[in-house]
C-alpha cells in the first residue's frame, strides 16, 4: 500500500484545529500523523506535500501559542509601495499572496484597519480564499471621518467594531442606528499623536480579542511598529515596481544603520511573491560588522 501523504488542504485543517486547541492546558497537539508543540515546531510521520510543509512552517508559530499576538501584514511592490499615489491597490500581490492574507484573517480574532484604508479601499475583510471563520473587523477612526456607506458597516456577515475618538461616539452610534447597521461603536482617547496603539490592543483584549492582525494601511502599521506593539510582520513582496505612491512603512528618521530594526527573519516563496516573516520579539543573530 502506498504511504499516505499529508496534503495542503489537510495541513490547513490542522492549522485551524491548532488554533482552537487549548494551549493553556496542553503542551502538545497530536492528531493522526502529526504532532505539534507550543511555539509551532511540528513533526509528521507520513510523507507531506511541499506546500503543506511550508504552510505549517508559516502558520503554526501564529496559532500554537497560549499568549496574545499582535501582527501586521503588508502586500508591497519591490520598491516598497502598497498603492499608487491615488490609492489603487487591488492587487499588488499575486493569487498566492492573497490566499495567505485570507489565511491570516482566518486565524486571528480581529483584523484592524485605519480610517484611510476603509475610506479608500472599501474593503470586505472577510475570509473568502480559504475555509475558516471571519474575524471581527475593527476600524480605527479617531477623527470619525470614515464615509457612512462602507461595505463593512453594511455587511453583517462578520461583526464590526468602529473605534472613534470620544467626541464622535454619540454621532456615530446615531448614524449606524439610523442606517440599520449592526456596528458596535467604542470611544478611544485621542492624544496629540493620535491614538495610542497600546490602548487599542487593551480595548480589544478586554473584549476577548487577543490575537490581532493589523492589515493596513502603511501609516497604521507604522504606528503600531513604532510604539513597539507588533510581535510580527508578514511582508509580502511582489516583483512589481510602482515607482511612486504610498509607502509601506514610515518611521522616524535614523542616522546610522546600527539604529535600524533587525528582527529575526524567515522567508518563503509564494508563487511569484516572497513572504518575509519578521519576528520583532527576537533580534536577528546575524549582522555584518
Ligand atoms: N492590496 C493588497 C492588500 N490590501 C489589503 O486588502 C484589503 C482588501 O481586502 P478585501 O476587500 O477583503 O478583499 C485592503 O483594504 C487592504 O487591507 N493586501 C495584500 O496582501 N495584497 C494586496 O495587494
């Protein structure tokens, strides 16, 4: 009899199961031919397809854990752009990159986007390219400026949480009610520098949303990174040169490269795209002196 081979689809089912596994109580997950320990190390006693093996390598560190996770995802061109000057961004990354984005959505509790992304892209933020549940959609809108007619407000296939500055709560509650939108509005303290990403993480955590994907835009992700709020960043680089347009990350000016961030990094090929998996909780060991 031919030896069994674990397929990519089967590996994905394991990822979803591992996400639901109680890592507070159990230290290792065992199912059929596969065993997984906290942190994401895995072993399969059957043969395994290359795509399945890569999927486990990429996804298990995100789900085989008992602690909260705040991560971000960027789909960018080779020259570090996420959209053209006027905001066209559908799509920078290829088919496999998009599947990966949806896989990330399927393993988090909440997906966070800034007001600009909602205004410009009118995203759905649902899981469509893989099996799995939709995350809670969170709009970060300190100035309460997002247009009223947006897909995530009108669509009730997933819960939506609209985080606005305290001054805008009553107006937005009335607005969603008037339009019959099933959207929860929550107030945020807005300081001189805008909203503190830590306050967002705390607010979501109080609602049981502890595994968070910050999906865009570049400024929102940059702010989370600058404040030390990101554990991980998945940067999907596609061999396209846009040449001008919206940048991926915008951070304070540094003078020398010793001040640059050097997170531990792994990389994977997904179709024509290269995924850089950056772990900000661990500093890279290698460096050229
Ligand atoms: N354009 C772009 C991304 N952009 C993200 O996808 C959102 C649109 O998602 P949806 O409407 O749910 O399909 C958009 O608002 C932004 O958050 N992501 C990527 O991996 N690659 C891409 O090329």
